[in-house]
C-alpha cells in the first residue's frame, strides 16, 4: 500500500511540474549541436563545396582541422580552420571565423603554396595578451627551408604581420616586456647562418626586425632549441647544433638587452675564447636544478689499463662533463661535473676530489649492463670504487634484490642499482650507499626541435 501511495505521489509531482516521459526512440537520439556550431559547420561546408579539402597541421600541440581559440580575449572563441585545394593540393588556406549574434562569420584567410601545413601556434604578441596565429609551412621540394606566416586578429580583421622563410624557429620573451618575440634561424645572402629577432609593438600591429646575430661558423644544422635563463636570470635561447667536421654538439646562446641582439657564445668578457663544442651529443640543460641552463664541456677521463693499448681511439675514450653557467657580464662559471651515460639515460655527479683520478669501464651482458668507476693513476693498480647496474628483462627484480645491491631508481622497463666492492675501502675516494644515491639521477629529456 505504501509503495502504491509513493508511486501515485511521484506521478502527480511529475504532472504538476510539466515533465513528460520520453519514448525510447527519443532517448536514443544523439544530442543536437547548438545553433552556433551549426553555423560554423555551414561555413566549413560552403568552403568544401567549392572544392576545398579539410586538412590539419602535421605536428605540434594544435593538430585539429578546426581549432577554437579566443584570439581577441573578448570571452568568445574564434574558429581557425585549415584547407587545401582539391585541384591544387599544394595550395593551402587558413580561415578565421568570428562569432556574431550566435553565428560564426568569416573574417579573413591567409594562403600559402606548400607541401603541407607543418604546425600552428598562438603566441601573445601584445601586452594585453591577445593572440596571433603563427603558421609554419613545409615548402615543396626543399627539405631544409620552411615558410612562416604570422597574422594578428583585431577589430574583426585579419592582418598579416610577417611572411618569410626559415630553417628553425622558436618564440620567447627575450626583451622581458610580457610578449612573445619570434626568433628565426636562417641564412643570409652570403650563406652565413644567422638568427633574426622579431619584436612586436605594444598593440601587435606590426613585427619589427630588432637584430641579427651570427651562429658559430662551425655549425652545420640546428638539432634543438631551448628557452632558458643565464646567471642573473636573464632570458636566453640555447641553440644546439651539429658541426661540419665532427660528431658531437655546439651551443650558441642568444640574448637581447641594451647591447642589442647577440650570440654571447661568440663573445669573451675575459679575452679567452670559450668554445662550447663537445664530442658527445649531450645538450645544455639545468643540470643542478638551480633554474639556470648550463652548457657542458667534455673533459677526457684517464685512460683505463684495459684501453692503454689503443689509447688514441675515440671509441674507447670516456668523458666527464664540466657544466658551465653563462652570463652577459663575465666569464662562464663551472658549477658542477658529471659522468653522463647517454645510452642508458643516467648521470652521476663527480666531486672535485674525483676529477682527474677516476675513469670508467663498461660491460654488457644479457639483460644487464654495468659501468664501473675506477680510482686510477699510472703508478698504482686501479681500485674499483663502485659499479652501477642497469637491469632489464623478466629477472630484473630478482637480480636487484641480491645481497649488496643498492637500488637507485626504477622505470617501467629497467631497474638501476649500485654495488660497492670490498676493494673500495683501499681508496680515499670511496663512497657509501647514501652518497651514491645522492649523486645518481635519471636524465630527463626536454629537447625542443
């Protein structure tokens, strides 16, 4: 009886409130898009009906065919859509639509001849935070040079601010005014590799070429660009390049201040040339977590007895890395030294007491690689200080749990451990387990191509 009363009460409330029960077919119907997005779809259909094909950028964070972004910060998203011509697939168009009275209307477009749209981003070029559209194009028949178009959207109008070619680019607030600057890497008319700095005015009405700076003459191709800070927390761009005559990397460091836009890697405050070249492919990074990017310089470690018979072989050479912090006011300062095992993705801090006295040897076995640190000089028998093990495979947990193993780190596929032989007690350079853990770390990769 109570159940019947409750059912009748609920039914009466439903009828009073004006609610009605939907049929099963109605419940299964997908929700209808709003009139606003129907109008956007209509605009896109109008373009495709004329022979265009919707496409998407091929790389970067923004890869959708239609992208919603509040460009003018009025609280309403503009829509940016990408197309190519079906009859001329090397002709691309980027349309911008603005919402007016709940409908999207076209406010302009930019076009380019290219093999594809490589990427699109939305830098802030004005102090009020309004966003521009930066489009990168892959040019047909040219793998080394790309095209770039930068547009501003303001007052329901799309304006092209920059259209040129480049080989690499990044954006960063080098002049510290709260807006993004555009740094392009290209070649000048003589074939020299240069960097160009483009800065916008306060309203982002135009982009001005503020300066050009040369890259190191030995550079062949840029492999990564990194935004970072110098000593004194000045913004800089670190360009890592391959060189023409050797393996390894070289770093150019670009800044902009009262002395203009320049490459401080080519300058010398103390009259001494400080080359950033190292014969190992280790990029600049904040190695000691002090918010400053340091540049490594490779220093040859002592040759181990195992390699004495072929001491000139670069394949047998082991390097430690001295890490230098740069500034625009004085000479680079060495902040620390590491041994970097690039293939195994870890590093080990080297104390000043170890410099010039310690080398390494490596061995490979199935599911285990080892790196042994030796206290070595030409007059004494080498003393093993410790061994770092990289364990993989199904048995890695078993081997990591063996007596004498010190666990250092784990990933989804490997375990890093250390072991200390009895012979370490013969050396004043010996370390205990806690000291080894403090010096060991996994390398985090943060390259920006």
